């Protein structure tokens, strides 16, 4: 894997990737405009975050929209990152990237979106705050999260005590999903 030469991280003197020791899984989805470009842009922007690097990206999956059905199908993927950021700070950056990519702050729940970034897992940490729940509360209910995550690893859910593969076996999601031949820009 190669880091694109155009990508330059801005790091202050205190930033050091040696301390970027948290393993973070981020779920991404897009069903507007050029969905593949949107996922690739999200990888690039996440990789530019301070003390953070994207290590691996899953295959791209085509999935049926849940909830509001008269909208386009999604491209979904999961990214594995190393980061020294705290989960709360990481969430702020995810929201900023969504905004930067053109997603309105007052977006419709379940509606179409240019990009959606969800923190799925943060090491084996758990967090239950008003604006941040880790692991992501819908993780075990969504095939479009479990399938791409399993391309990268098979971690154990820190609250449910089951691996991602075990969760997929009992996942109640019956919606359609297929693996595409598309790959995302890979960075190391
Ligand atoms: P969404 O509609 O998926 O963009 O999520 C809406 C809200 O979910 C965000 O504004 C977050 O504050 C909240 N949220 C709670 N837990 C998480 C998480 N693990 N990852 C991303 N967003 C989260």
C-alpha cells in the first residue's frame, strides 16, 4: 500500500504517530453524487487528521437503503485506523469531515447522504454519552457494517462478548447487500 504523495499531514510539534495506538473502526456510507469518490475522499480526509492514519479499507458494498426506501442504494465500507485522538475528539472530526464534504448539519434521519461516518469500535472501549455511543449501537443489526468489517478483522464486541462473525450469524438485517469489485484508495 502507498501513501499518495499529495497527502500531507499537518502535525504540531507535540503530535507524534508513535502514540497513535488506538485501533478505530469507522463505518462509511454514501448514496448521493459519486458514491465511490465520496468514500475515497473520506479516507483521504480521515488520513489527514492529526496523529491518525488509515491502515486498511474494506471492499466496497452496494446496499439497499433502510428506512426511507425511495432513495438511491448505498456504497458502504469500513476503514481501520490508528489514532491517538480521544473518541470525543475523533467524533468531532468525523462530523467536520461530513460537513466539509457537503452534508447539511440538519440532515434527515434515514435520508440520503453524501457521506455518513460512524465510529464502530474504539479498541475495546465502551462509551455511553448523549452524543457518542461506542460500540456503535446499530453495529450488530447491520449487515452493511458487519460484512465490510469482517474484511478487515474479527474483533469481539466488548459489550456483547461475541465476535463480528458470530454477530453476523444472528444479524436480523434481511436487506440486500452485495460486494462490488471497487476498491478504495489504500494508504499505509
Ligand atoms: P448520523 O445520523 O449517523 O450522522 O448520527 C447522528 C448522531 O449520532 C451524531 O451527531 C452523533 O452525535 C451520534 N452518535 C452517537 N454515537 C455515535 C458513533 N459511535 N459514531 C458516530 N455518531 C454517533
